């Protein structure tokens, strides 16, 4: 697509099982993300959501066997790009916010030390007072009220929501064109989740960033994203406008929706999702 910020075509990812045979984890996935668009990817754990996002950044684990017909970003062919050039895109033009800051931030380094590393990776040449001011400004941009204190804190001294804001500040400070958010609110309570989403919303609008939002929370994706792709067993089984997800037709998507009953009028018994092996053989809609 000519207006695509990022494009994945025919992505395949597999891992060797105990007997050495390859077990597919992502099966022929094709997706596009436009500039300024919020693409949600939903599905059960193990459906291939995070692996799909990591493939764009070149962050698949070393043991992964993978291939793709095409991987494009801002008109560049990622498959033909040299590893060093592709690494330069990570953290600058493409960034990723991981699921839980407790496991993503270095526990023995202060926030300022980790942000210095990030800025150095982004090519920032400043040091001393000017670098400290840049760190404080980045933390203020994600609505951290006492950035001086947070800058000198260790990750264990921060709440979950504060840690997630630090992660966002580190990843969006360079104004990336593409941000992959891998379940950024799953470890947070509802109020803090809304605050983090508000920060993400502001950052996306400021930089006209394309967002890939990986989540298990279908109601959240329907309200926050523009478009949604539903993954099952490594395949995309359905794509639609996020506002139309409630009217989705695929039986797997219907099963996921029915597993999120309304609180005001819950059913007497939750339905059971009945899986059809034929879902694994269906084509991948874009």
C-alpha cells in the first residue's frame, strides 16, 4: 500500500519443539499500519501478537526460524537492510513499550542512568546539565509531577503506573514514526491504565505516530484503537474497524466477545469457546 507506514506481508515464525520439529507460532500474517493510525491486535496468549510486533523491530529471539515475503517501514525494505542500519531504526524511528516495567527496567540503575543510555542510543550528544534538563523534560512530557525525584529513583521505588510512564518517556522521546505497545496496561489498575493511555494518546498526536497496540482487553481496544486485527493460532482471522468489532462475524471473535460479558446484565452462564481446526487454514485478511 502506498500510504502504509509499515507493512508486513506473509510473516512466518516457528520454533523447534522437543523433538526438533518446527512448531509454527505465526502463520502467514499480513498487516499494514498507516501514519497516525492505532492498530489493535487482540487474541489469546500464544496467538502470535507480540511476535508479530517484534518481527518489525528485528527483535525475534535468536532461536526463531522466520521468513516474510516483505517487511517495509517508511518505504524502506527491512529484509534487504543491513543489520547495523536496521538497529539504528530501533529506539529512534521505531520503538516498543513492553508489558511490565518491573521486568523491562534495569533494577540496579536509576531512571536517569537508563535514560542516558537511551538518549545515547538515539544519537543525543548532550552531557552534563543539558542532558539532565533533557531527561527532566522527557519525564515532564508524560505528566510525572516530580521528575527530579523520579530521575534519581530506582525502578523498585516507582509504582507500576510511574514505571510505565518512564518506559513511554524513554521510547517516545525521539519522536518515533511507529510505536509498538505490548500490553502496556495489563499490570495496572483501571484508573492508572486510563492515565497511561491518555499519555500515549498525547504522544501519538504530538508526533503523528502509528501505533500497534497489543492487548487482551477487547473493550479497551474498541474504545482506543482505529482498527483491530484478531489473531488465532498465529493467523489473523479477522480485521475490521475497532468500532465495528462488536459486530464481528468470525466465530472466534464472537467467542472472545462473549467471554467479556457486560457487568450490568451478565449472563447466567459463560459460553465456552468451541475451536475449529479449519480456522488455522483460513486466509489472512489485511
